[in-house]
């Protein structure tokens, strides 16, 4: 599918592109998982927040807290496509409550829901995508499966490194990325945005493995 850059900004400033959509009302829900609070910024468990924040920033969007939806929401319109971006404010282990509420409010099914989250079984520098599957021990995904079922899209961002086997998993994911890793987070978020772009305008999330380093 040919992709066209947005006309309202210079090509170098936009990470997202416009595709020719067959639907006049093509709405997708993009969820980033994480924990609310400055103390969790740049921690491994918050990579989902980091990626959706990067997408909203790239599109000059903004976040609004919706208490009834237990979420921060950004509503973006790109061509004929609408993106509802969500950061649950429930903390990670109750994320399903928030995402279920957002889905019901905006009438978005699992087939058009993509969740960006950390995964400890995947090395830093790699991203894997799929639809469905288990939680791999991620409490946020456990909560989502409990409330939504399994058949939503996953963008699984690797966060493990040479120290992950030497520290309790719950402690490791709450640590901040190393300085070297933080220097690669922009590349990481750009690759996640590219995956979302391809999925939204291609209409399907395919099972794939990508290396961004």
C-alpha cells in the first residue's frame, strides 16, 4: 500500500503517515501499559507509556485524563483514520478495567486494539508482534486477558539484559533503563510507531520479530 505523508507538516517532522483507508470511520485503540507517577518514568515496565507518549508527541497531540474511563486519553485524527491512545491510570495489574471501559465507550473491538508492553522473555533491542497468546507473567496483560479475552494485538518490547536473570523479575522491571539503553529508546519508539502505522493502514497485525539495534 502506498503511504502519503501528512500535508500539514514537513516530511522530516512526522513519524506517522497517511494511508488510503477503505473505511470512512476507521478507529483503532492503541494502549500503552505502565504505572502512573514520575517515579516510574524510564523504567522497563513503563516502555508502553514511553512509546505512546512518543506517538502523541510526534503528532502534536495531547493527553486528557478521563476519570470515568480510568485512563489518560489522546484522540488523534490522521486522514480518515482515528486513533484513540490510552494510558491506564489504574496501575499495571488493573489495566484491564481501564481498557475494557475505553473499548466500550468508543465501541472498539479487540480486532482493532493494539497493546504496547514490556516483555521480560525478549532481549532489549528486539520487538515481537502477534495477536493473542498468554501473559508471559506480565500482570498488565493478565488483567487485559481477564477483562477482554486473548485476541487483541500485542507489540511486545524486549527489556531483558545480562542482569535480568540475577534479579527478581518484579524488581528488575521496575528498574530504570541503563544510560546506554536510554540512548536507544528513541530508535525503539520509532520502530513501534512504524509497526502501528503499518498495522493501522494495512488492516492487520502480523506475527513478526524486529531488531531495532
